């Protein structure tokens, strides 16, 4: 796909606490024509999901403040019509069972960038267009996760 061909209906949110991974994925995916936003943790991701719609979230599991596991739990409580699909990035070696209606795949770190982009593209081509943003109350942070 040419870089000039934008796919606004296929927005991606990259959620990872590693600055280098966020920057790399943002750059590579934008070159492929995707709209890409980034967040450092689950709390920032939820804040962005209130304002924008995403077709796919590329999610690290081990992060400070709100982990990817906690974000997955939170997204799992959303309506299937408003939640994005998730591609999990993990350095963990143990396989996990995730809700397959929410998590479309798992990629282990370190990863091959070209392969990851191919997986992201396949996930987006298989996914319906991004749904409207969830209602703010649906994404509201649990009291224990709110910043002081």
C-alpha cells in the first residue's frame, strides 16, 4: 500500500511504555497509511479512546499505572459494538487465553517489524470499520486507577 493512501477508518492506538517501540510502530504504520496515536499506559489509552475511535489497539501487557491486562479487563466490559480489537505485544513466554472476540492475536517481543506490520494489516482488513467512541461512562477509570 502506498504511503500516500490514507486509511482513516482503520486508526490504530499503540499502547506501550517503551518509547522506542512506540516511536518505531508509529513511524512504520504511518508510512503504510494508517492513522496512529500512542499511549504510554492503560490510563492514557482509555483517555484517548474516549475522544477517538480505533479499529485496533496494539497493546503491551507489562506497563506501569495500568497494565495491558487491566486494560483488557476494562475493554472486555465494554459493548462489543464500541470496543476496538486488540493485538497483544508481550515479552512473556507463557501462552495466555484471551477473549478471542477482543484479542485478535499475540506477538512476542522481540518482533520482526515487517511481520508485525503484516499482522496489523491483516487484522485491520479482517476487522469491521472502527466503531464510534464509547460513551465516557463506559470507559471511566475505576476509582483506584484515577490519578491523584
